[in-house]
C-alpha cells in the first residue's frame, strides 16, 4: 500500500528499507518534472527514452542514498 503525501526523502528511506511501492510512488510523483525536463532538452518524440534511463539512475541512486 502506498502512503500519499510522502516526501522524496521519506520515500527513499522506505525504498532502502525494502518497500518497492515507495520507489513506484517516488517515480510517479516526479514523473511530471522529469517529462518537462526531457521535453526541453530533446525531441519530444524521444522523451520516453530519457525517462526510462532516468528511472534506472533514480533506482540506483535511491539504493545508495544516505540521508
């Protein structure tokens, strides 16, 4: 079950504790920002590729994050 209204920091901590739903929520609550950024720097047709690569990086960084 996903907790609504959690901060990115809270979600990362939950993810690091093994809550995979927290990563999904982190992704969803930051998708709009990632999409806007991707659309500004590349062809709008290819923003999905940037989002996918960003998610892989986010997943890796969230595992290593130390608040």
